[in-house]
């Protein structure tokens, strides 16, 4: 039996080859992943080919703000594969799972019935007004939506992030422009984010786990913070 030990990122575990999270609902597998008991704790294998967040960790991600009581706004939750691992970690917090399509949403609802730190929201992330009454300010914004306007959607939802919050955007180059070289798309996405006021702290190509995908990790810069914006405006008005 391999020894499961803490990964260098908090609340993630590894046996040296596979990543794991501690199963919040022992005995329940979410997407057919292996459940591994180890010294009285049950761990769930975290598949980087099914979860871009796991892929990002294996690609050497250094920013990992998910804590026991974190609140997360997850856009494009689908059936909850990645969201369930986030739920394992933020056991005393909340994962607000926004999903547009009714088919995966049905499965997501069943998952949320047994995971009390997950809230399913059938909504369009293009219209955050649809869920802003339910979702307050969050510690982490995570988006995995393969739409042409994925950057626009992400920018609209940054308003939910707390001042020291971290935002993850999983970019699918081919959904933005199938005719362009993915590298070119990545550069223009990063530029767009920076111009909008996000400070990009990490970015990583997710190959070989996901082809033509990049993860961008950012924090709010003062340009995007409403209070500072007002202060700046006041200063500018002089
Ligand atoms: C790549 S899948 C997400 C996989 C999931 N993040 C995971 O790792 O388990 C993208 C999902 O985004 C959803 N989606 C697409 N456009 C959306 C929108 N405007 N608002 C919310 N969800 C959307 C799709 O229905 C699909 O389920």
C-alpha cells in the first residue's frame, strides 16, 4: 500500500503519483474515482484528466487559497466533478455551483443533496444578477466555461470576489478562436484581464492533461476594487 502524505499545497494529498482529497462523504465516489482508506481516513483520487484544477496542481501551481471555511463561486460546475473535490476541502465553507445546462444540473443537484457545503444554482453566468441575492462575497472565484465570451463572463463575476480573493480562469483557446494559435489566444486573454485590472499571478498550459487549455490565476488589483476606485477617483478629482 502506498503511503498517502500531505502535498506541498494545503489540504491536498498525494502518494507520489496520484493526487487525493479527503472524502467529505466516506463511501461515496462521485465520478468513478478510487476511494482509498488510509489510517482511518478515506481519500478520493483526483483525476487530472477529469479536473483542470488537479491538472493545474500537477503543473506546479503555487497559489492554493482553498481552506476549510472558504467560500467559492464555481462557474460551469457541470455534474460536479471538480466542485466535489473543492467541496472535500472547504468542508465548513460553501461552494456555489452555477450551471446553465439542465442535464448535468440534475446530477449536480443529487450530489449537492449529500454534500451540504455545495449549493446548486441553475443559472447563466452571463447574468450574475440571477444569483447575486444568494451569493455574497467569496474567497475564490473559479470559472470553467467553454464559451466564446468566457473572459467577458469572468470579468462580470469578479464583483463577487473579496478584496484578498483569488480568481481562477480555465481558458479553452479553441472556444475563443478556433482559427488562432492557442498561444496567441492565451496572450490576448492575459492582456484583456490585465487591462480590466486583474493582477495575473500565475498562468499555466494544462497539457498534457488538457489540450489547448490554459489556467490563469489572478488577484484583484486596486483598479478593480470599488472602494479604492472611489478613492482614486476622489484623488483624481483632486
Ligand atoms: C467544461 S464543462 C465544466 C467541467 C467542470 N468544471 C468540472 O471540472 O467538473 C463546462 C460547463 O459549463 C457550462 N456552461 C456553459 N456556459 C455557461 C454559462 N453561461 N453559465 C453557466 N454554465 C455554463 C456547460 O453547460 C458545462 O457543463
